[in-house]
C-alpha cells in the first residue's frame, strides 16, 4: 500500500513531493550554513528522507536522499564531488543510514497496511458472518414457525417419499389415525388404506411423479382401531433446490361429521319433499273423507234404526275412519299430523295399547312393562301416541323373529336443565342393526323384513316431530335395539281441557260456509240445515269475503277452510274481521290444530274443526262456538 495519512496521490505527485522535501532540506541547510559551515552536510537531509519515506514511499525517499547528496557536496566544498576519504566515509554512512531508514519505514508501512487490510478483511468477514447469522436465525425462526404451524394444525400433515414411506407425522395425524409418530415413521402409507382402495396410493404416486397434485380428494381411510373415517386429501409434490421431486406432502382433513351432516340434510330434504307430497294428498283426501263420512252419517240419521242400510252406512263411516287413520299416518310422516291436544299419562297410554298388541306377540317373545307411576303429564294426540307405541312395539317383536327373546317397554321422568321430560323406551333382544341400517330405518317403506311395508318408523318420526319430541336409537348386530322417545312434560299448573258438552245440537241463524271442495260444502249445508240453521255457501276465500261484505250483520258464524285457491283462509279471515271483528269464525283444516292455530295466533278464532268430521261433530262444535260467544244463533 503506497497511501498515507495525506491520501494516495499519483506517482508523479509523490516524486514531486519527495523532491520538494529535498529542496526544503537544502534550503534549511543553507540557512544554517553560517553556523555549521562544512560540518554536518546531511543534517537536514535525514529529516527530508524520513518524511519522504514515511509519507510518499520508497522511490520519492531515494530521490530525496540523492538530492541531499548533491546538496551536501555543495555545502561541503562547493563542488559536486567528494575528494577525501572522510567525505566518502560520511557519504557511505549517510547512504547506509538512508537505506536502513527507508527499509524500516517501508517495512513498518507495509506491515501497517497489511494489518489494515487484515482488519478490513476481518470486518468484512464479520459483517458477512453477521448477515449469515441473521439469515440463519430467520431461517430457524421460519422453520420453528412452520413446525409450530404443522404441529398445531387440525389437519393431519404427513410427508412421504416417492415409495410411499412416511418421513414425518404431525400431532393431528396421531389424533386422526390413532398411530403415534414413532409407530408410523419409516412405515408405508398403505397401512391406512382400507380393503378395496389399495390402488389409490399407486395412482397418487404416479400422478405426483409427473408433477401433478391432488386437491380435495374425498375418500375413506382406516384408523388404528379399524374404524373407517371419511377424509378430504390434498396431495402435492415436494421439490428440492434443483426443482427435482423428492417426496409427497399429504394433508388429510376429517370430514366424517360433515358427511354425516350432509346425509342428515339430504335425509331432511327427502323427508320434506315427501312430506309436501304426503301433506298435499292428505289435504285432498281429507276433503273427500269429510264428504263421505258426513253424508254417510246424515243418511244414517234419516233412516230408522232398524233399517238394514244402517249397518252398511256404519261400515262406510268405519271405513272412512280407517282411511282417516291412514291419512293421519301420512301427515304424521310429513310432520303435519292432526294434533288433538290432550293431557296424557304416557304410562297409561302404554297400558291401553298393550291389550291391543298382545294378540300379535308370539309365544316365543316375552313382553315386560316397567311403567313409572304418577308420571308428569304430556300434551299430545292420544291416537297418535298409541300409534307410536304400537309401531315401536311391533317393530321390536318382529326384530326378534323366531328366536326366544324379550321386549321391554319402560317409561320414566327426567329433569334436565331446561324442562321436565318424559321418556318412553322400547328395547328388544333381537338381531340388532348395523350403522347402514340405522341410517335408513326412518325412511318410508324401508324394511329389513320380507313382509315389511308401509310407513312404519317413518310415521313414528313424523309423530315425534309433531309432538316436539326426539327419538334416539342404540343398536349393534347381535345386541338388540333400544328406541328412546323423549317428550316435553306440561307445567304442573297447566289446566286440563274442558270436555265437550253433549245434548241438543239444534240452533238457528245464518252460517256462512267457505270451502273450495263442493262435496264438503254440500255436506256442511245439509248437516247444519238439519239442525235448524240457514246456510250460505262460498266456493273460495274471495267469494266468501264478497258474500260476507254484502250483509255482514246477517251471519251468526262463519265456517272457514284454511287451504283454498284464489284466496287462502288466512287472508279471508283478515278481510272478514276487518268488516266485523266480533263474528265467530270456526276454522277447519286437514292439518293439525297446533299448526293451524300458530298461523292464526294474532287472530281471534271461535274454534278449530279437524277434517275429516261427521255431521254430528260439525253441529256440536258450531253450537259450542256460538255458546262461548254468548250467542245461540242470530237471524
């Protein structure tokens, strides 16, 4: 290094500076000439040589030394050359001293430059090390963050080589598949494949080898305990720095609950669709049954009790009642069952049903009753509850088949945090069911028995929905089955329903009958006219509103159907009550009273009449509605 504290001038500048040092030294010697005379000719030159060697380098220092020789010879004897031996000895000493000084100074300068260069290189390397350390720390933090993400992930994250051998296994994989990392490291991923799916792994590896990936591939995998689980897989290639595929990342998400939820939604949608169909058919069928049963009862009332036709008319009414029972099953399945609210003791309902079903129980099946006394009261339709008990009991008996077994019917009360509940359990010791069968037992017309048919447990599910209850099933192949129904209990302060009064059904006044079914309108007119009423009929809601507006004060009551074209019963009621709010309106429908009254909760109704009904029931309900409104009819 030829630099100095004064910087690093060019070679010409350094030599000029060295020559200037020599000139300055000679000038100083000339100034001292009067005092020194011929002595010490090199006194000032030494200093110039030191300065040049120190600051300007070897060349300028030599130039300064040479210039000092010529200057010293001049001051010595005013000649350029030395003549005496002492002069040459002094010159030699001067030359040796200058050479030694220049060498020492140059060596010190080079060592200093080397030290500075070493220090610079050390600083540079230290800075590089700091960068490398910072980079490594960032990489370690990033790696730690990645490890934390992988280990805290809810998804199973697994890496494997191209032969399918597992190389990493996170905590979620342990939870999902049941194997620990120690158990799976170095093992083949095919350990998780259920029978029949062995080809999936080879297909996946082959696709990954060609640079592909698999996203959201839904399949089934096997846990350590042998259970099968639904999973969604995302599989991607792992590449090294040279972009070469070295392995496979395997991310699995448990979608078992999602699949179950989707299946429940499909089941619900299917049942709702079938329910709409069943509800529509039941509505139309109820209208027909109302006409059949009503006219049959009217015909029976017109005949003498000894008339042979009475028996046939009674058969027609009974057939209508059986048809109405079938309609109730359809509506129960649709979740829109005809609900006649009564205060019921579930244990007593079981006691009432047992004599009816006992003849259907073969001798190889034992029936055991474990019925709690003084159960909390539930509100429900007695016929539907008895149908529910019958269906569950017969289903349990048929599950036992020809083997010896037992059916146990249990009732009990329980009181969770929210409300008091009543339980009905029907348990059998039959063959039991697998999971696939349990998922379908509430489907309509599904049965595992050769003679199975009808709505069966589907109607049970509909009845339970109608009564705001729940049902659960516990079963396993070879361990029998247990169906548990839970229903909400009534509050202790709930009042019993007042029984309907019987007696004279005659009345007077004008009644407006609004129904879209001609058969129902005519039957209602005949039935009410026999009891002394004047009847005006309307074929739909809009027609009924127009008739009522023409003479609203003439009508003692209105018999209004809920479901009609053109204008619904709900809209018709609003218009009628806008004209005359105090008129008694008796609502009629094939749907449940609870559902119908819920739609009219903001409207004051005189009562509800369930389809199908007979002429006697119609007259009784109408007279009751008029009596409760302080009227027995008006002209």
